[in-house]
């Protein structure tokens, strides 16, 4: 059930990317404005509101927090379809951000109470399958509905079913006891203050490198996810339906990478716990030339096939990152720890990734003769952040064992 909710989360979040070109044509806005809409405007509310919502989840019913959040982001997505100008659309997307801020922190906390540490990366990777599946369905549905009707109808069609799912979620899901996976049961309430949890986590060197590595990885990933449909439209003439279908199939590579990242992390970590961070670091390094090829090659079919390697290896980091964050804190900190991790990941990745690419594209278009090719090269330039991300992940291994031991002691 949590995976299904997360799928709806990413359908509603990602559909904007496939609709960038028709929205630009209808509302008459720039790449910088669209980057703001899909990046920093969303991320500010998503990250900052997520902190108090996560504290509510640590102190009270995680299921209630998740149910209300799902209803809010689904309703706000439907409202996007009624936007008459850029500012209306911005307001509705802020509503989506506020709702989605309450999605992952309570879910991470519940899953961590269901599975012991040695299986947690696999479990959280399975939960993270909501990212590629939701993105796949958002791209496919948004692309085809836009061409059959228009972009407004696409928002209405994908948003409304989430309201029904919220009712089903509340009536069917049972919240696990806190600490069940560790054989300890504690009551809700008395969660540590936000500042205390942040200070504790930031004092762990491996968390600093892990969170910054994930943030820079997401910086590139969100830039790709948001702008790749527009880039293939401008450089290869692909329509939203064809691009939505192509991204749907690429999503299967992300599904495989997301699951294997968690599963192989749990498997290799039996020999050396540092594989939890070595694996995503190495996968990111290996993916770089394939990603560049996917941007630059002249034939779109070949480019997309090669780009599938990026989608596969680029998803390895999710399960291990979520699992290690949960492993470094005590039972009453789990939702808040997830929110802090997602705060760092999203304020940098989601907030700045699409915005950076949009600004660089406009600058290249203004000061060079690249024209419609400016977006392609803006995406290529962003890959330097993937290189730094990989180095951060590899560096996180130096203190990982000590920091995880500190988290077990708090349990």
C-alpha cells in the first residue's frame, strides 16, 4: 500500500516535466520560469514544511499524517488543470509540494519498524520503486492525454484518483508498532526536538557525505527528469506521446536499478558494511559516459537505448541512502531523520537541479549560436555534479561503521 501511495506521489510530481512544452506554448513563459516552477518553488515548500510534518508523525499517528497528505497533493494536482496563468499554476504546485512533504517521512518510519537493519535497504528500495513507476506512468499518461485532449485534462485525470486512494489507505492500512523490528515497543510522543536530531545527524561524518552525495545525485536526476522531454522535442522533434512512451520503457531500467541497489547493498554489506555507500558511488561513476552519449548522439533511438544505462545505474543510490539514514538514529527520530535527509536532497536536487538547467539553457541560447541545442548542452554541463556525488559516496564509507554503531546504541 505504501508503494502504491508513493507511485501516486511521483505521478503527480513528475507529470509537469512531460508537459513543459505545451504549458510554455500556452502560458508564454521562459525556460527559467519553468525551471522555477518545477524546481525551487516546489522544493522550498516540500522541504521546509516536511520538517514539522515529520515531527507530527514521530509524535502521533503516521497513518493519519500520510492520509491527509495524500488527499492534499492529489487535490492540488487536479487544481493545476484549472490554472489560467503562470501564477495560478504556481499556487497549485505549491499545494502539491505541501501535501507531498508528508508522504515519505511517515512511510520510511513505518517500513523501518517492519524490517530489521540487514533487510531494510531492500525494503526501502522496494518502497522507492514508487519513484520510477510513478514517473513512468506520469510521463506516459501525461504525454498521451495531452495529445488526445490538452495539458489541463492531464492534470485532472492523474490528480483525482488519489482522493479515492486516500480513503482506501485510511480504511485498510494498519500502522506497525514503533520499534517492532528491533524487538522493542514504545509509545508515540516525546520525540526529540528538530534541532537536536539535526545536530546529531550532522555530527555524523558519513551522514554529511551521504546526504550531500544524494543531493548532488538528485540535482542531476531531477534536471534530467524534468527537462529530458523538452530536450528531445527540441533536438529530435519528438512529440509528448512518443516521448512519454519512450520514458515509460526507460522506467523499467530504473525499476531494476532501484531494487538491485537495495538488494545488492544488503547482500554485499554482509561482507563489508561500507558497500552500502560504495555501491551507489561506483554505479554513478560508471553511468557518466552513457549519460553524456544519451544527450549528444544524433539518432534519438540509439541515444535513448544507451541512456537506459543511466536510468539503471542512476537509481542504485535510493535504497542504501534511505536505509543508512534510518540506521543512524533512534526509534523516535526516524520520520524526522527521513525528513532531514529528504530536506537536504530536495532543496539542492529538486530545488536547484531543474532551475540550474533552465538558467544555463537560457544563457547559452542568449550568448551562443546553439539555439534549440542549448538545453542539450545545459544537461551535459550538469554531469559534473554527478562526479562530485560519486566521490562523496565513496568518502562516506570511512566513518560509516562508527556512525551506524552510534545509531544502534540509541535504539
